C-alpha cells in the first residue's frame, strides 16, 4: 500500500479536515483524552483517501476510522509528481 503524509498546512488536508468537521462536528474537542488524528493519505484500489482516527469516539467510546476521497485537483497534482 502506498501512503503519504500531507503537511498540516496543505490546502488539501485543510479541506479534508473540513469534511470531517461537517460529518462529526468539533474535531478539536477531546473525549477521554483523545481527539481526531490524521493518519495519512493512502492509495487504495478506488483512489487516494485521507484517513482519520479517533481512539475513543464520544458517540461510541470505540475506535473510529473515517476516510474521505482526495479531491480531483489533488489527485491530478499527485499524477504530475507534486508529492515528491
């Protein structure tokens, strides 16, 4: 599996955090000392996905992973070698 880690100031990552906020609300809020974490961006069979994890989600108390597809603009940048 191919995995990359985006700079925390990368516009693509900021956009992915926005999707996470839209789905789960305040992503900076801690629960049991845990909060959402960016785990990396993976190339999967159906394309690039940004992966986030919460080790103790407030709704379930369980570990939760959430994936969102990379934007088409980011995928095109990657295809041109923009991540190297």
